[in-house]
């Protein structure tokens, strides 16, 4: 099904208000100081890769938590660096990867 787009996620992000795409397949959520909730709907082509990135305003990426459909995402799908946390989906397949992805700051 080359060229067909699927809705991969309604990305719910708490404490965040800014969404931007930096390069093909990478989406950034930046956490803000004020408590806020928002939803962003993205489309991803089947078989492609996507990187969803979440940043904490104070750089405490270790305090970020990822969930998909209310369940904690397996550690092998989450990558953490000093300033951000990422969920990486390779070879996107709608039947296994569609869902609501949530990034929240634990204890913030």
C-alpha cells in the first residue's frame, strides 16, 4: 500500500503546548512549565519510521514517562538522552503501532 497514509496516533501530551516537525519522521513535543493538555494527530506512511520526541523544560529527560493507550511503553522502544526522550517506531504497521501516545513528566 505504498503512498497511503495512516493515522498513527493522537499524541496526548501533558504540560506541553508546542508541536513541530524537524525532519521527515521526527516530531517534537516540548514540555512547558504550565499544566496544559493537547492533542496532535499525525499521519505516517506504512513501512516507514517515525521518531516521537518529548523534551522537559529543565532538561530532566529521566523524569519523562511514555504510554501508549494508557499502558507504559516497553523500554526497548524508548530512548533517553540528556535533554529529551524518544519513542522510535521502525517499519510502521497500523495494526500494531496505531494508538494514543502520551508523554508526561513524572513528579513535575
